C-alpha cells in the first residue's frame, strides 16, 4: 500500500473506520496528503460519536467486519444523518465470504486487503463523481 498523495477533489469530510491502527495510520496519511479532511475512528461506535459532532460527512471508507458493529451497520446509522453519503468498503475477507453476510454489499464493495493506494484513489474518484444514491436504510 505505497503511493504518492494524489489530488482527488476532496469532499468536506471523510470518515475512515478500521479496527487496525496500522491500516488507519497509513490510509489517513495518504488521504491527508491528497487534500482530504479525515475523521478517524477505530470502531463503529467511535465513528458514531465523531459523526454527531460534524455537520457533514461525504465519504465513508470503512472496514466491513469489525468487533461489535460492522461497516454495513455503521452505514445504516450514518445514512440517517447523511442520506447522500458515499461508501467504500474494504475487507481482508474474500468476496465469497462477504456475500454470505447479510447486507455486507448493500452499498457497494470496494477493496480486498491488501490493495495499492493508487487503486484506492481511482475508486474514490469514481465514487465521488457518481450521482447520490437513493438507497435508504431499511428496518432491521
């Protein structure tokens, strides 16, 4: 996961959520070099608390499977506050394993770890340029 910072037309705020500190540190440094304002959280619960303190979060980059609250559960919470939230998932699990999990790919899937930062930049550009989704979280 090495690469130079690339200007990516940054949104107002990017929430980065991963329970692995090394991954968060590397991705945060890359995103900040690329011009992003990064809000970093080590869990879904921490991300919820941070989101309550910010008016707008435009992009969520989150791990799919985390202890206590999954990435898709976090997305359901955050889209109540920000219906046009763009989401990019990352996971160390295979796509086949993720398909077995309920709602894991509801908002789209991004990356299987490890990945190149240049590939991440390409995905982020595509997501930010895509029209807002009208997908609303359903009842649990």
